């Protein structure tokens, strides 16, 4: 049944991307991802071409794996006006894999019937259906991040059954590799690693800690070394973190949404760059962090109030960034999420007390929530991890009736 749901999910994603979402203009992020892919294919390295126009937006040094994925599937022709067909097709396949993955995670924790239900929900869940039609890293990230959590969970379960961490060591290496790949897709995955390490230490699985951390570092370190060579400064993965942190913790921040959803904050960001002329994104990144941390330190009570707004918008998707989309889009994104939310809470409580609790998946969701609190909530931060975990929990909420 899970595989059938995966095939149905593939069909829905192909129909949406190839028959409905056509001739749509590219967003700024989509254009940059494709430009980096073309540069890689042309042998110019991981860099933007001089002809790449960005208007008032800043060019960031993005995480490398998604542009590499685009280059690998051949999305490297002339600058298109809309998302290339091969991108939509490849990501529809990834989306179908995500459906199967969500079903498999639920099956392990709540049984076959719940697994089939979760896969069926994921197959038709609107945000997971339409994201593969965009040139966004979300779908690839979802697959890699959830695979990392599943591999780590299986490693721990094997170690627990054998009463020896060594039994889960090979899978801990796989989990670490996947964590590293997820970090190179979206650096937000970095927050998952310390949570996983603390969990493993609490369970006395020190061998698994070594395996996960060593493998993740081995995957990420070559890219960090490349950044140091190119930029002559330490940049762990990408230079977008500073401005994102500054955006989410600025006195003009509303608790949700990026610069596009806050024109006043966008003007402030342009003024910040004008105050530091000639600096690259990599040189500006620590300045963004420094300015934001200084303001938080001087206005800590205000920041706690902002944190409360972020927490609200993390759970309730009604922030200003949603108003940028059409009514049809907002309905498709918000309504299915809100329908699942109460069932997700019930299922989360039941799974938390179950012997087969998917702890690693919960940690992944916790890391995603931390990203929203430390930076800012937004749909693109929510959908890759929180929505799949919500589907898992919602399907598990009825396992007593399904069994």
C-alpha cells in the first residue's frame, strides 16, 4: 500500500508540475540555483556569472548540494523563464520517494495500517505536491534529512536490542553521511547534530556518537576547506546565515517572514549594505550576526516577546509572508496543515509514550523548530520537516482504530 501511495504521489506531482504549473516566472532563489548549476557544468566552479542580474537582492554563497543536483540532472541550458521540465520530473520522483519514506517511518512506529495512511496523506498533501514544481531545495532536503533520522533511529534500535553500540555502528556512519549531505543541502540541518549527540550520550551509545559525528564532519569538511581557500575566511557551509539571523531578530522584525514580506526591513537591509560598501556576502556575514546579537543583548525583554511571536507563527501559519501568495495558494498550504494539526498533537503524545517512539524524527522536528525560533518561521522552513513529521503523527493518532 505504501508503494501504491508512492506511485500515486508521483502521478500527482507530475500532473501538477507538467500540466498545471507551467510558464511561471522564476523566483530570485530559483534563478540563483540554476545559475550556479550552469556555472558548475561550464567548469567555472561554484560561482555566479557576471551577467547574472539580481536587482537589489544580495548574492549569497549558497549550500552546494542542490546546485550540484541540478547540474547532475542537466538543468544547465540557457536561462529559462520558468522551472525546467527535467527539474520538475526529477523532483517528482524525489517527492514520491518522500511519500514512501514517510510511510516507512510511520509503519515502524505505529504499524502497517498507520504507515499506509501516512503515505496516502503524504501522496496528496498539497504543499508536498507543489514544491517539486519549483527549483527549490526543499524536496531534496526532506528526503535526505528524514533518511538521516530514520537511519539513526534504526542504528539506535539495533544497538538497544543487542545491548551493544557496536551493533548500530555501520548505520550510524550512514546516518552521519546523510546528516552531512543534508547540511550541504540546507545548513539548518546543523542544529540536528548536537541534539542527536545529546540523545545518544543520554542513551550511552558513545560508539554511535563517534560514528555519526565523524561521518558528518568527513562530508562537510572538504566544502568548508574549499570556502576557506576561496574566501580566505571561515565559512562552514554558506554565507546566508548572517543576514537570515539579522532579518529574524531585527527591531523591525514581525516574528515571521523574510525581507520580501517586510518592506521596511528590506530598506533597512539595503542601508546596512550601503554602510559597508564593497564587502562580499562572506565578509558581511559576521557583521550581520554581530549587529543582531548586540541589539538582542541590549533589548533582551523585547527579544523574549519576539521569540513568543516566532513560537506562535511556527505552529500557526498565518504570518505576513503568506499574504504574498494568492488566495488559492494560501488555502492549499494552510488548510491541510490546520486540519492535520490537532490529530498531529494527539499522535505525537501517543508516539512519545510508545515503545517504538521515533525519537530521531522528533529530534529532527525539534531542530526545525529551533531554526524557526533562532531565525524566523516561514513556510519554506516549515514544509520540508515539520509537515512530514505532522503527517507521521496524525496517521499514528488513529492507530488504535486502524489496528
